[in-house]
């Protein structure tokens, strides 16, 4: 009887939000520590700056977590082309069982076996969703079914810079979505699409590839121009924009002038102008 009372108190506390709290809202998000990715084409977690992320802490043995999956699939489908990275960190121990579960539930967002991130975030109940904005700060924390969850996603996306593929329909190149958001594999994905765009044989695939490359180039060029405008009056801001461009999109010719400008600004800062 005493055990039942204790369990009842704990569950009631979770329902009133005491299990996840808002202890990190407004603070820098801790680093993600992942034991194993379950889904293919995961995001480059070393280069998530500039992107809005939803981190969901869950488990297959948690009934409310399982019931939230269809809603999260809908949100992922709605926002993935706008730059949202949805990462579900499972507290399950068996990667093999989790892989089977992900296949059965047809989960389309990123799933990984957690390796202590829940502790770093101070998570005390499941499921808990955390929104991290483009500056790496936690801006919302709660349950995936909370009314304010999607509104907070919209707000975070609206406040951040547009990514190179924001609003770009990738079509047959959808499997390259994550590397195209930037990071160590960006240039490889970009050049793969560019090779199709440069094909002498004009096909629907090559035409689609050409539209993607033109849009990516235009979006990156806008960011480079923005940094150049700030270089004189606000060099610190310019340096931040150049740093973001270089860290995400290095390896393509368009970014070389940005790398040069970024290096020049760093030399200026070191010399005290």
C-alpha cells in the first residue's frame, strides 16, 4: 500500500510538470552524448549551431512516449525542410530492440541510444521535449503534447537565420537532407547533386539538381553579403556570420572568399585592430 502511494505521488508530480521542470530554459544547452545512432543519415551534432533542434527524451517502455510518436512524425514532416533537427534520445539499453521498434513504428525522425544526455539536461520524467534555438540556448521544455510546443518551434525557427536549403524541395535527393544543412559532409553531398546538375544529358533529375544547387548557392551568397556589410561597422557580428558559413559550408568554391575574409578578421582581432 505504501509503495502504491509513493508511485501515485510521483506520477501526479510528473503530470503537473515537476518531473521535467524548466531548469535549463534561457541557459546554454549541454552537449549531446550519443551511444549509437539507430536511424540513417543523422545530423552532424558537432555542427548544430545555427539550427533549431528538438531533443526528445523517451523510451519504448514509456506508454505516453509511444503515444506521442505519431505527433512527432507529423511535426518532423512539417518542419524538417525549414531546418528543424528532431533528435529522439532513447533511454533503452538494447539497440537491437530499438531498431526493430523504430522500423515497426515507421519513425522518420532521428533516433539514437542516449549516453547520459538526459542526466546533463536534468531530465526526471519521460517523455520530455526540449527546444534548443540557433544560438544553442534552451528556449522551451515540456511534454510533446503541450499546446505551446509547436508554437515554440515556430517562434524559434522564425528567430533564426535561414539555412542553405531552407524551403528547398529536395525530391529524389531527400536522403542528403541532413548533410546539406552543413557540417563535415556538406561538400560531399553538395558535389554529388552538382554532378547531376552538370550532366550533359538533360533529364528531369538533372533539372531538379540544378534548381537545388542554384538555391543553395543563392542562400549562401546572401549570408556572405550580409557578413561583408557588417565587416566595417560591426566586425564582431561579421566574424560570427563568417564563422558559421565556414564551419558549415567549407569545401565548395563559393565559400573560399568567406574563408579569406574570416581569416583577415581574426588577424585584426588578434592585433587589436
